[in-house]
């Protein structure tokens, strides 16, 4: 089969506990070195990578010598609190071999549900990527309660893919992909190479039902949930086996490995819908110069903002009105209304002096804006 290397892309790669431990109950440094080598090659080829990792709980358990503990949430949170810094330390050492600096990002669902922390997380990840750092994301297990937990890193990785507008989400697991039945019990089970239909067929959900891996939280069901979620926000999803030699390198070279889920939407359309969903919390009137800059794909700077209406907060969606009062765009604001009124017609260099803080030059970054 002819192969075309994939064009450089923004990738979210999720590594599950079963891959990190090579199926044992301890972290497997050779596995990590091998994955780090592949990720390093992906980056050298121009891809941007965000890693979502599990393994905090497993590392905590290993660190404490596999203690007998109750199977409740505080015990797990304790293990995660012990394991997370050690896990990151291992990543730091291993990626350091390839000259890559890692950064720890801990998130909960509540952080992504809340507009303000959503925007902060998005901007932080984007700053990390633009400085060629490697964000390593895990759930913030030590604070996560039932209400605010994502609960499994498969779904977390789909949320992260949406947060960074990823082109591709690669879920590395201990199975070669999704099967028509559980391959461990059914010898006729077939690997599914591609899911093209808008809905994941019910038979796949059923087949995934019984398949859980030994040490991690997720099974195939949470992987399907993640695929279902991420492909709707414009991300192609691949489920593949982390231990397959050079799995990431081969995927980047355009080889078909694992099960692929076609993206159902473009990332741009999905962001558009996200910004247009729900009501606007206020509006900004902009001058003709700013309107022109926006139409050319630029960001909205304070110098072009003539008036502010509404009591919105940072991260809210607002209307952008041109000089005739017509709504020309909508976007997510970097500054709350009360502060923005002090920035009208001012140069971006004055932001810090006027407010005592700054979230950047832009009132609305062009990535967080849709033209109407
Ligand atoms: N956050 C958990 C950990 O690092 C894992 C959750 C999951 O495996 O899905 O141990």
C-alpha cells in the first residue's frame, strides 16, 4: 500500500497505565524511552504534541511498596498525590535525553466547564506549545471529587483535544484497536480498521462493553466515548497498541495502524459552533480600522474598541459590533467588562500599567473569534 507521510499536525497522544507499565504493576522505563524517542521524532518533523498520561496511581502504589489500602477515593487520591510528581520526574528525565522540556498540566472537568479557567487552560497550553515545550496532562486527582472529575483519561484526552483544536487524538492502549467482539474470548473477532459512519455502530459499543484492561481506569468503552466526543470537534481519532514497534512513527508516516475514526467536522466549524452556542454576555463596538483588521483575520486590540456594553467576565462570549451597530463577529474576551472600559482606544502596551496585570495584547484573540 502506498503511504503518504501525514502533514505536520497538532497531536494529542494519550498513554494509558497498561502501556506505561508494559502490563506489569511498575512503570516500564524502556517503554517510556521508546515512546519519548518517537514523540521526539514527531516533533522534529514539525508536529506539535500534547501528552495525556495516566499512571499517577500506579506510580504511587509502586513508590509505597504496594500497600493494602481500602478501595475508596481518598486512598486513590493519596496514591495519585504520591505518584504524580514521581511520574513527572520520570518523564522529565526521559524527555530530557531528547532535549525536550516537559510541563505539568493538571485539570479537572470543572476547569474545562468554567469559561474563565477554560480560557486560561487553553492559553497556557497554547503558550507551552508555541515555546516548544511538551505539556503532560493528567487529571488533578488530588482535588477531584465525584462532581468535578472527568474520571478517566480517555475522556480527558478528548476534552484536551478540543481545548487545543487538535488535528489528531491518538489513544495508545494494550489492544491493537477496536474489534467486532472481545478478541480474548472470541477467536472470530475482527479488528476494525476505520469507522466512517457518523454514529459509532451499536455493535461496537456492545463489543467494547466487556473489554477492560487490567491496571488502568478506562476500557474500550471510555475509548469509544473519547472517540465519539473528539471526532465531533474536528479531531481524527486513532486507537492503537502502544507496544507495537514504532507505532507513532508509522502513523506519522501515513501507515494505517489501529482503528481510525474519521473527524466529523472541521476544527474551525466546531469552534464556530462553540462560540455561537449560547447567548452573548455583552458587546463591544469597534471602529472601522479594527473591523477591517478582523475581516482580514486579525485579533481585536484595545485600540480599536470604542465602547463596551454588558457586565461580562473574562472568558465570556461577546458580540462585536461595527460602526453601524451591526453584529460582525463574536468572540471570547480576554478582559472583563469593568477592566475593558479602562482600555478603550488604548495601546496594548498600556494594559499592564492601567490594570496592573495583562492577559496579552488582544481583547479577543483571532483564534477565539468567528466572523459572521
Ligand atoms: N488519572 C489517573 C492516574 O494517573 C488515571 C485515570 C485513567 O487511567 O484513566 O492514575
